[in-house]
């Protein structure tokens, strides 16, 4: 009987925002300040609903991130005030965007230790994040985590075609790949459809655009973890399936 051919080590893709560092809390705080700014004109529910609709309409043009949020917030404020919003108030909205962009990177618990352990165990690591290229690159640099990764990928969208392209680019196969992230829509479902493994680590706040009602069938390939420090144990169990 011929010897069994050893399989390549499991490769991992890791989301960045709200998986490696805090992000959505910054947007939630900006939203609350925006609602307060327009409180004299409309209730918070109306402002939130209008802002979200504006963001979704502008998403193909502006993409994801603080800059798109800021432009959509300005447009929303003009619309909801009938163009009567003051220059000082518009300046305050611009400052909300600047606060997000300038905020220091705050890593989630255990991130450096987990990445160090996984890399030391021989698992190729890819950072896969979406959003504004300049802002994401600044956050990656400020995080101090870049050296742990085989590749740093900033993409405009996280969908099946994007992930398939990244797997091909790095010579990886879906059956030896595990994606880790907080968004069922962006980090989990596309990989399950491609036949990869996926680990969901919920974050306390999820943007409405990232909500997903159901996942594709994926028996034995989908996992939910409480936090990133639980990841090495999952990777070890999956590696034992070889």
C-alpha cells in the first residue's frame, strides 16, 4: 500500500475590522452624535433609516468606510433639513468622519498571541479586509500585526468571486482554507459556498448591511467561536482530520 501523501497545512484567512481590532463601536458612536445633531429636525429612527438608505444607494460609488459614511451623512443632513443645515453643523459631521479615521487601533483580546501561535504551527495566514485602501493600510500598519501574515489583502467587496480569486492568487484550495470573521454575510457565507471552512466570531455590534438570515448548507465546515483565543484549538481539531 503506497504511503499516504501529506496534505498541506490548513491556511487561514482573517478579517480585520471587529475580528482583530475594534471598528463598529466607532461608527456606532458617530451615529449617536449624528442623531443628536439632527434631533431638532427629526427623531433618531427617521435619521437612522434615511442615513442607511443613503449609504446603500451610495455604496457602489463610495465603497465601505468612514469616508463613505461621512459623505452619506452630509447628504442625509441636507435632505432631512430641506437644505437648511448650517455650515457649522456640516463641519461637525465632517469631524465625525475625522474622528473615525484618526482613532488609534485597539486590538481585541489575545490577538498577537493567537497569530504568533498559528504562524509558529506552520499555518499560512492571510489578512483579508474590505474598505477604503488608505484607511485600511494605515490601520494594518498601526496594528503591528503585518509581520504575522503571508499576505495583506484589502478588497472593495467580500463575495464569492473575490475569495475565489484570492485563493487562486495564493495557490490555495478551498478544502484546505479556513476563513475567520465577525460577519456572516462577508466572512462566512461566501467561503461556505466555495467549499471552505469558516469560523464566526460574533462582535457585539453588527452593521445592518452585514446581517444575514441564513447560511448555505455546510455540514462540518461552519463553526462559532466566542473569541479569537478559541481559534487555535479549532485549527488543531481540523488539522487532525487530515
